[in-house]
């Protein structure tokens, strides 16, 4: 039951605003309470994991509500709850509050659902459902003039691959059905089946394309600048902090273990894509004039590194990937929210027009400074631990990849320091429309972020030791793939009488 | 001179009790209307029609739960099996909603109610038809009232335009259907589907009536092709799809509500029966034809829907698209595939009826009310109407876990199990495009409201109840798909749904 | 001497084709409707020829049913077309273009 609790709490939190009409304060408070409760449930879940539930849903289709809380998912669930809490605390929507807070919590609930599901179809349910709140939040609560176009772009990029994902999932189940004995979408049962390479390959491509769009990874990132740029900073924080993790998580949980041979086959190509992502993101982040875009493209680069760690296909890389996903979630959410406050206070997000925030609001600048340091990978803070582990894993697979990736890490120090300098320091004294004051709630919410940055920085083993068993079992699957004989030959041309 | 003995056909009236209930109701309505002043008492007549439909549905359920099925009657020209009864229920649901929607509208009149019931009878007979003549007759009984119903708002030029277009294309396509039926008769020498199936199973290179140039196989193939194309008109499939958007836009919303579901159900039912009893065993390549039709229909419906600004037109193209899915699933030709199609139809009926009910309620009979821009800010004016509409649209776009998703899932599974890659990919491509199509009204509903737009009309209680029930049903069927699988499981006569589970 | 059945079928097919082409090229709904009637009656010819070939009474019954249905179709179709004539000076399907898309 503990597994379901964050999911249930967030769903209830999403439904509650519909009954509260236009009372903005009450709605915000209710959302805060529900996301805080979900966070508590998720933290208790980390202590109690691993746990799982299996509720029958549609037995005729091998469909059961299988949710699992293990080393891979528990930190991401907690991250989602924490991010939601922060996003709600940093929002003050008064015009149309019911829709806004409801959609934010719905997005969180569906993301938690994708992290927990171990049934492919249940996963798909949450995966598809997750698109809708994103679409509506970008489209109807957007900031920029082009928010509708940005929403449409987000929709197209998310939906088209995920429609084909359904074909891939069903084909996988149908192909595995003879070996299992009945149609099943359960991960445990599907993992035991070894499909022939020809079937694996195209299923893997459909899986990978769909998951990589969500991260996003170059060249499937075209929706990202519009969606992150046209939406509110709080929504961008949600997209970057939580939604991007679902894509990486799905790759680790489903695509690579289920289709190990295809994964090995495509790994080099994916690594090249990851490297391009890392360098391209870093380059744009270094040169962009728009502060929020710097954060957005830094995400492209950092998550590209995580992707590279996954593609390295060893336990160390996977371990580092999960750790770094958690880390990125923590500092990306904080960065988007803090910079969002600067944007709102200054009325602009062009770096050239910002500056001197540190002199006006020292406490605020202090939070921003720690976050930036964590993001650029200062030893002792969480970003460093994750990157270090990732690079170790990548080294084991290929030294060339690792050296290129290290270059990107150096870049990241450069663009984050530039972001901080142009915002907080510098000669230009920005004229503030609104004071940059952290309310008690916002302050209270930021504290755990800073604590986590420091704590994970000093004791990353608290996370990695729990991820390790899962990472090792996935890595073993990849290694075993080459040894066993495939069964369940499935091709389109066959057996058409 | 010896007169041949006339043997009266064996008729089991209990088997056609739903049809009889509608017939009696319609006659009673017309008779009572003679004694009522016009404009007066129409609501009572509408309730009477609704009661008659409920009685028909009740006797349908009794048949479904009883042990009489499957059975044939009228000398084997009508088949009453679970497939027919389940589809009958869907048709009756559509008729019920049409009557409820029309009750407060200018188009409401005794003739309107009677025509709707007659058309429903035609649809119900069509899904039971097991004879070429009955099949043709049922198509006509179904269509003729609809031609009139389309023209039921003669004050609006669009209504007449819709009627003319529907009538001309309908009669045109009936010609094709009729020619196809005649050719099937010519190959087999009998009109019962059993005879036709037996003849088609043996067609080969043998020439027709000793004439060298024309082979029976060719005649059979042309016949099947013409029948499929002719029925495709009712299903709203390419190439006879052009009427759909115009009729959906021009005809009264209550009529469109009824025909969008009813004709689709009826045409799918008869096509499924033909596939199951005649095509599958025949020596004719029917799969290629259906595949081509399905691909063309799906792509046309999806792509043409993108630029639509009128909600009814948009749903018209969506109807074409969904017709494509139904044709696609028939290609597989297995009983599991038919069951998947039935499941899809049931879910489609729920969400499509719901969407039309909302359109009818929001427009209040005005032409401007059916434009998508009218839906801006609906969530902030009538939040629950907007939530219900969002449920219907998301379900139509097959977003899980709503009813439409499982309908699509079963279709995909049937196609993939039947090794139909191209069709499976076309189906998901269509799905991907539709969400983009439905995304626009969805966004509009949750956008800030337009300050200039007039206030929304008040919603009649019956319509609000219907919308609420349909929305709950769409969600419930999605969350507990097992419940309706159990209902459709009764379709085991033509396709056991257990077959859906992969083997 | 009797005519072979196939001859009737060929004539019927030709009539059907003429009707179908007529529907597609003509613009006046009345003429289009006449062409449709031609198609239906071409089918009737086929049905009668088949019925004679098989000595099957069902074919003749089929023809009667078609004739009755066609009569109903005429009644309804003419009403609709006349209504259109009443609303406009001329009836031409090309001018029926209030709805597009």
C-alpha cells in the first residue's frame, strides 16, 4: 500500500481544486498539503523499499496494476514529490487557480505512475496521460506570445513517437506470448523471454525514440526551447526536473533490459548522439542571451551525459545515471524556480539586462550561488558525485567518450558561472519591479534542497548503495544476452495464410 | 392447375420483440399526435418514444441473457445472435440520446420521433440480416428516414444542402451495393447467406454459365468489392466519405448524433457478418480490398480533420477515421478481431454520443455555437461540462485509461496478432494525428474565456444527466475494462473475446 | 433461339456504367437522380437474367423489392430536391456550396 500512497495523494491533490472554485489561497494550500504528504510518503517509502503491489486489472489481457518501489524508482518518486512541493510553493496563480494547481499535481501523479509501473501497459497509460497536463500547462498558462504553438510542438513531439510506442509494446507482448504461455505485459515475465535480434531491433528503436524525446536528447529536442521558453518558470521546472527523468528512467527500466541485444547493437550510435547532445547543449548554454535558455540547454547537456552513462551499459554507469538524475532534478528545479523569481522581479530574462541581484537580496543570492555550484559539479556538492560516477562508468566502456564528456563538464562550469555573474553580480543594477524576497514557505522549501545538495555531495553512497543491486541485475541482463538462444520468432510477413 | 402449397414462414415473434416494440411505439406516437395540437405535448411524445426505446432495450437484454440465442427466424433470413443483440443495444442508445436531445429543439415533432424509430428498426434488422434481399431492404429502411431527417430544419439552407448531398450519394452508393448483391446472387443462385457462402467457397476459374470470357471468380470478386464499397458509404469509409462533413455540419445535431453512431454500428455489423460467414471461407482475395480501403479511410479522415474550425465537421472527419479502424480490424477476419471491433464500437458510441450531446447543449441550436472558438473558457463557465467534454475528446484520441484507449488497444492487438503491420502502423499514425486535432478544442476549453462571447444556454436536465452518465461510463469502462469485456464476451457466437488474449 | 444469360449481363453492366457516369458528370440533381434510377434498373435487368438462369423465384422477388424501394426513394428524393428548387432559382449541385472544408 505504501507504494501507492504518493500516487494516490497526488491524484487526490489534483482532484481537490476542482471542488474549490476560485479560492486561490485555499487551492494553493491544499496543493501544498497534498504534495507535502506525498513527499512524506515517498521518504517513508525509501526507508521501507523494496516493496511492490500487484492488483489484477484485466486478466484477459495479462494486465495487472503492478507497481514497484525499488532502488531505481524510489528516489525519483521522492524527487517528484519534492519538486511538486517546491513548484507549488513558488507559484501564485490567482486568475485561474483550479486548473493550474490541478494540472501541476496531475503531471506529478502521472510521473510517479511511470516511475512505479512494472507492467508495460500500465506504464504506457501513465506515459500518455502525462502529456495532457504538460500540453495544457504550456498552452493555457503560458507566458510568451507563442505559447499555443509551443504547446502544439510539445504535443506533436510527445505524441507521435508514443503512438508508435504502443505498437512496439503490443508487438513485444504478442511476440513473447508463446514463450510465456499467455499474453502478458508484466516486466518480470517479459524479462525472462529472449526475443530474436530482428524483432528486438525495431522495437528498440521505437522505444528509444519515444523515450529520448521526453529527455530530450539531440536531435529530438526541438520542442524543448519553445516549451521551456514559452511556459512559466514553474512549469519549466516541472518539465525539466521531473518529466525529463521519466524518459531516462524508461530507458533504464524497460528499453535496455527488455531488448539487450538491440541495446548492444545501437549503443555506439546512441553514444554519438549523446555526445552531440552534451556538446551542443553546452555550446548553446555558453552563448545564449536568455537566462532561462541557459538553464534549459544546460539540462540538454547534463542529461546527455546521463544518457551516455546509460548507454555505457555497465553497472557503474547505470548507478551514476540514477544518482545524477536525482541530482539534476534537485538543482534544475531550484535553478528554474530561483531564476524564475529573478525574471518576475526584473521583468526580463535577458542576461544583459540583469545584474546586481546579490546586492539587493543577499539571502536569495546565497541560495542561487549554492545551486549553481552544485550544478557545475563542485566537489563536495551533489553534482560532482554524480558526474564522477558517470564518468567512471563511461571510462570502462570507452575512453574516447569519457574524454569528450569531461570537456563538457568544464564547459558547464563556464556557463553556470557566467549565468551567476550576469544575474547576481556585475555593474548593471537591475531595476526591480517586485522585491526579491523569499517568503517563509519558499524559504522552508528551499532548505531541503540545499541540505540534499550537501548531503548527497558528502554521502553519495546513501543513494548508490541502494541503486546498485538493480543496476547490477540490469547490467547482468545485458551481458547474458549474448549467451542464450532466442525464442518466439515474430515477423510481420510470416503466417499470413 | 396445381397451385403450389404456400408454407407460412416460421416466425418467432419473441426474437424480434425489440423491433416490434419500436414499431408499435412509432405508430402510437403518430396516432396520438393526431389528437394533439401542434407545439403541444411534444415533450410527452418524446418521453413516450424514450419509453418505447427502453422497452426495446429491455427485451434486447432479456434475449441476451436468455438461452434462445443464437437462433434464426423468418426462414433463415434473420439471425439473432449475441453480436446482433449487443449492436442493437448500441443503436438503441443512440436513438434514445437523439430523442432526448431533440425534445427541446425546433426539429421536435411526431414525425421526427417516428422517423428516428423507423431508421433504428432498419439498423437493427441490418445487423441481423442473413439474406441478400433482407440486407438490401434493411439498408433502405435505415436510409430513407435519415434522408428526411437531415432536411428537418428547412429554415436553414445548410440542412437542405446536407439532405441533397446525403440523398444523392446515398442512392448512388445503394446502386453499387445493389449491383454487388445481384452479382453475389448470380454466382450462387440463392439469396440466403449460407447459399452464397457455399457458392463462393467453390468459385474458381470456372466460367459463368458456360461463357468463356467471364469467370465466376471474377464475378464474385467484383460482387464482393461492390458490396463492400456500397456498405462503406454507410460506414463513412473512403471513397464515399465526402458526404460526412457536410451532413454532420448541416443536419440537426440530434440527427447527426443518431446517425453518426447508428449507421456505423449497422454497417459494421453487416460487414462483420459478411466477413465471418461469406468472405473468410471464399476463394476470393477480399483482404487486399479491405486493407486498401482502411488505409485510405484512416489517412483521409485524420489529415482532413486537422484544419477544421467547426466542431461538427471535425467530428465528421473523426467519424471517417474511426470507420477506417473498423474496416482495418475486419481485415484480420478472425473472431477475436470482430470482437475487438465490437468493443471498439461500444466505446466509440459512448464517447461520440457524449461529444455530440455536449455540442448540442453548448450550441443551443445556433449555427455559431458549433464553432470551436465558442468553446474558449468553457472550463471557467461550466466546469463540469468542460471536464466531461475533455473526457470524451481524450477518449476519442485514445488517451489511456479511458474507454477509447482499450478499444484501440484491442484493435491493435488483433492486427498485430494477425500479422498486419501496415494496418497497425496506419492505425497508430491516425491516432497520433487525432490527438493533435482534438488538442485544439481541448486547449480552447481551458483557455481564459472570451469576454465578448454570449452566455451559454441553460442545459436541460435530461441532457445534463445523459452527458454525466456517458462521461462516467467512458471513465468507468476505461478503469474497469473487464466489465464490458464480459458484456461483449457474449458475442462468442461470432467471436469469443477470450481469443483476444493472444492465442 | 434464346439469348444467352451473359448477353443480358453485358447490357446490364453497360447501362449501369452509363448511369454511374451520368451521376458523375451531370450537375442538375434531377438528372443525377434519373441516372441513379438507371443504375438501379440496370441491376434489375441482371437480377431477372440470373433468376431466369437459375429458375429461382427469389431473384424475381428481389426485383420487386428493388422496385418498391426505388419508388420510396423517388418519393423522398423528389421532395428534397423540390425543396431545394424552392429555396433557390436554380438547382445545380455546384451551387450547393454553403459548406466546405
